[in-house]
C-alpha cells in the first residue's frame, strides 16, 4: 500500500514539475540558446578547416552541454522554497528523495529533448556524418543524467543562499570531468571511425551511479537547509 502511495505521489510531482517548466519557458530558452550559440561560435568565427573543427568539436559540445544544463538547473528549487512547498514534504514526513528524483526526471527529459533538436545543426556546423551523429546522440542521452545530477546538487547547496550556486559549481566542477571526458572520447572515437560502444557503456554506468548517490545527497542537503532555515 505504501509503495502505491509513493508511486502516485511521484507521478503527481512529475505532472506538477511539467506544469512549472512550461510556465517558466524563458529559463529553458536561455539554456538552449546558450548551448546553440556556444557550439556555433567556433565554426562561424574560425577559418574553415575540417580537421580543426572536428578536433575541437567533442570538447566544445560537451563544455557547452555542461554549462547549459547548469543554467537550466541553477534555480531548480527556488519556486518550491518561495511558496513553502518543500516544508509541506517535511511536515508530512515524506522522503525528499522522491521530490528530487521527480524534478530531475522531468527536467532531464525536457532539456534532453531540446538539446537533441540541436544535433542536426551541430552536424552541419562540424560536418558530422550519420555515424558520428549517432555517437553524439547516444553520448548525450547517457551523459546528461549525470550532469543534471551534479547541477542538481550544486543547486541544492545554493538554494538558501544568494550567489552560492556559482561558487559550488567551481568547487564541484572536477566531479564533472569524468563525464565530460567520456562524452568527448565517445565522439572523438566516432570521428576516427572506430566503435564508441565501450565509452557509451562507461558513460551510462557513471551517470546512473551519480544519479543514485547525488539524489540522496541533494535530498539530505535540502532537508538540512529546511530544518535550519
């Protein structure tokens, strides 16, 4: 019975998050626009050289992706804090892990859908073929949950303090490096015409591990902040 109630609560929270996201379209548009401008800047400003463009493509795309996700996730919990929604979860003694996971799931799907729409443009800018586009798509699908989890943790640290999110991003950024490296290696391998599936498997495993660990960490941080507020 308890599992059924938790499932209903999780689904209801997912629907609520979807409604909030589509009411705050400007935040999503800012992240997508930033991502698109970042990846388009180099091919539009550098002299056309296919070797150079494909050499810098993996690093540029993954750095742009990490920064765009942070922009979208910077104010993850602000709306719920301002309307005292999170306090209701504590009063009802509902584990905040369900709240955190539902928020990450909905935001992850929406951000992923928007970013994947940019893949054809990236392929045009950097002259990627179908095989290389597939490597980029699969690496984004497998790597985005880990990046989102890290940005969610950063947002939890900065939820109750102004300008703390950027500081925590600088402190925790080294934890993102493994995902950025694996994502870049995946695309670099595809650009060389080699199999990229081993990097995809490692990327997916690391993302799942980060989501599992950091969801509990984010829930604990939010709970501590709420109790001490």
